[in-house]
C-alpha cells in the first residue's frame, strides 16, 4: 500500500516516526511532519492536539512494532522455548532488541535525553510501554524456565527488568558515546549478559582464560568455506561482508563505520582504512582465505558489491531501508550463515572470524610487530593468538611424526 493510500492518522504517525528517528523530537517541527504526510498542520492538530500528543501515538506505534519485531508470542515460543534453551531465547531476544533500537537512533536519543522536557503524560506513557515489554518478556522467560525446571534466584519479571535495563543502557552507550571502550563488541556484551543470567550460581565462576569470547577460537577451513558460500547465496552485499570479516579481521563495529572512500586501491593492492578510538590503521584485504582464493585485486567480492551500488550513499555497507548497516544486522547475518553448523553445546561467535584471520596471518609467518600495526590487537590478544599458533604447529608436527 502506498503512503498516499494509508489512512491519514497512520500517515501522520509514520511521517513523525521517520522524522523523529532522523532528527530527534525537539528538532522536528509539526510543519515538517505535515509536509512529509502531505497534509496541512490543521489536520495534524485535529488528530493529535499537540506535538506531544503525536509523540504519544508514535510511542504506542513503536511499542507494537517492537513487540512484533522481537516476535514475542506463540511463534517465538514454539520455535525456541519448546527446545527449552534459555540461552538461545535470550540471545535471540537481545539481538532483535538491539536491532530495533538501533533502527531509530535519533528517536531513542530524544526519548532518553529530552524526556525531562516532555509532559508528564508522555513520560508516563513511556514508562507504561517499558512495563508492557517487561511483562511480555517475563511471560516468555517463565515458559522457558518452567519447561526445564530451572532454578533461578529471581522471579521472571525481575529477570525481564534486568535484561531490558541492560539492553537499553548498552544501546544508549552505543548511540551516544564510544561503546568499544566499554565492550569490545556486541558479542561480548550479549555473551556476558547471558552468562550472568543463565549460569548456575552454585557453580564455580568461569575463568577469564576459559571464556569463549576471550579465547581466539579460530574456525576450521571447511566451516569458513561454508560461511562464505552461504553468504554468496544471499547476495553480493552479504558475500562482501563475509569476505571483509575473514579477509581483513575487522570487528563488526569497525565494519559498520567504513565508508566507500576507506577502500584504498592501486594496481596491485586493496587496503581498508580503519578509524577507531585508538586511531587510524590500514589493513590489506586478503584474496586468499584459508587456502581458497576469492578473486583478485581488480575483481573480488567487495569490488563487485561496490560497483553494483546505484545509490549515492557514502557508507560502504547499507542495511535495512537504505540506512547504514548496524552491528546487530551483521550479527543476524552471521547467525544465518552459521546456525546449521553449531555444535550442540555452543554457538559460533562473530569474533571468531577475526580470530581466524589473525591466526592465519601469524601461521603464514607474519612478523608479530607488523601484525600488531595492521590488526589493532592488544598485547594480550596477540599473546593468545601466538599460543594458539604454537598449539597448531605442535599438533601438525605430532601428526607428521605418525605418518
């Protein structure tokens, strides 16, 4: 249905949401909303009374879309909670929640940063919306907990409040400041939050040296090939993203910030300029990944994707609605590529693509100091990678002695 055929009220709400999400509530005028909805301001005021009356309607609409997006209800529970996997349910919910929040960044900044300027009615509506979300998630959590007879120290409603408070707090850090200085990645935040909630308090604390998110668990070549083939089946953009992850070892936070001008090329090389809180570095993109070649400097998945673009956006990768791709969208792509190959007791994490690239570089004999310059790895991360390289070399030597 085209926007002109939508009911006038819904057209106004959709236009307000679009402008609030782009510019924030304070910076958006009722005249701009009316123009976008192709009506006059009198019609807007007749439907909603004031700008904050319209904001209330937008918040109610967002709440419904949020609950639909995270698929709270029978469809989600039949797919996930029937398997009785609390960790999987939490990961699914947290990833979808972050994606929903990051899809309307300026609106979220306004709702939190400008809330003190809103009438009491608007603030109460926001609180009621959050309470409704908490109740929905609490019901879903209770189903999972009850089916598996899990002993939890807190009731489901308090767990739901904790989860949603952490999600909102993390999202605001991402939207308003420098998230990598607090969490190394979305994976790190999600894995830590799930571990905090799910782990049996009677068990001994998990050692920092044994947590999956801290260990450079490189992926086997057949799995990497499977991931790249899955990405290729989805499209040129998806293959380009997987190619950059395994060919240059970028974090998802670094990948989403790339612009087309950061793809530095000459006759022989293709290099990415990566800008992070630690400064700027240049990372060559490998055409050869774990023994399989993916094109050449002139013809590779990233070049093919950029040449296929017809838009005028500067961002290197676009996501939903022709907006810059988010880290949550990349997480969803990763889940699509890997879910068929998960071991029974764990999930493959996006950070493992970065670890796979790092260990491959060191296995090829790259100087450690040069590797530090292009990778942005911390000394501790490099030490763990070196330990894994020594382990692989030792296993290879032991096998060769037996042949």
